[in-house]
């Protein structure tokens, strides 16, 4: 079982889901602590043999080249969170996780690349994320856990093919077509003006795909007002489909067997927990006695 984590999504949820915590010298630590809490909860549920954590890189991606306003208007990462990103990666590496980035691509695409590698080999794969973009990747052996916080406790909701069909009325792959019509304001993907998620799901459920919708524009199942919007927004719909589709062919070397061999570095992890003043975690991770061996 391989666990692939959407690092940017999880760290954002951790940062905003937990009140600001600081060390005695004023270093912010809530995002690091929250990330570990969410990861531990999912690890307990999944019991993976290997963990890869995907992160975005600064700079534009191929989607910006396709559509310059992509993700325009998003607020930058708060300084309090940005300062915690490097140390979060250090902690994850010490835990034995593989940190993965890819220039020109997003973390979502890295998730897609690992999902494709698992699908090819038949290796079960769980994707942990805080948003729903990755639901399009769900397959027979690929599931998604949407992280959340319930009553202050880290938790997640499992999405498999049946759950997506029940909730959206379409297949996982067809969610790309739903987004093509409905757009996504958080990523500034335009979609078709005037078509919301409910109408988009209904159309894709009836006609199976974006192509199917446009091949049946004359159908009596499509109301005249919706038909007019679809005609006017055709170009945006197909562009939005390209923007919203997670790609899986990346210039990455993915070795699932090597991933399973990665081990925890107790010395490094102990030092980081002491530095971050995560003293409760020392006992949880079985490192409390080892701390005494190294002066702080």
C-alpha cells in the first residue's frame, strides 16, 4: 500500500485548522504539528508501506502558459505559514517520507503520476489531500482520503468509485468534465458562464462526457437557456477541461519498491521535535529516552 500526500493542501488545512502555536523564542509551529496530526491519523487508517509527499514549487506551470489568469487572485502564503514549510519537509523526511517536487507541474500532477504508477503495477494507493481535485484519480485500486478536522481531532473521509458515484452521479474520470462546465473559482478556471456544479453534474450524468454534451446540444433534455450558455461557452469549456485535468506523465523517476525501503531517522526526528518543543510527541514516537542522550 502506497500513501501519496498532497503536501500543500494538507499544510494549509493544518495551518488554518489549528490555532497559532509558537516555541519560546517565537517560531510558529502550528502547521507542522497539525500536518503530523493529520498524517498520523491517515497512517493509522491506511497502514502504508511507503509514503510520498508532493509539494508545489514557486513559479509558473504549463497551465499558466495555457491560460495566463490561471489561479490569478489567490492570496500569497502567509509569512507565518511560509516559515513552517521548510521545517515541515525536514520532519517528513526524518519520518521516512519521500519529498517530491517537479518543475513546471503542480503537486496534483505528482499525485497523478504516483497513482498511474500504482495502477500500472496493481499496487493499492491512497491519496491524502484536503481538496477534491484528486477525486478524478480514483480507480479500482486508487482511493482518496479527504482530510478534515472533527471536534478538533484529525480525521478523513474515504472516497472510492462507489462513493463518488453516490455523491456526484458520475464516474471519477467524468469529474474532469464536470469541472470543464462548472469551472473552479479557487483556481480561476472559467468553465461555462452560468453553469453551476449541479447543472454540470446533471449534464455529464445524462451525456457521460463533455463531448457527449456538445454532441447532443439539440436534445430536449437540455433547456434552451442552458443550451445558449453551452454554445457561447464552448471554447472556455474545452480549455477548462485541459486546465482541470491532472496529468500523470511527468519527468519523474518513481520507484515504488524503493519508496517502501525508506526508514525513520530517529536521531534527526528527535532533534527536530526538541527544537520545535514537541515534547508530547517524543513519547508518542518512542523518542523520550533518546532525548536524554543528546544535550539540548
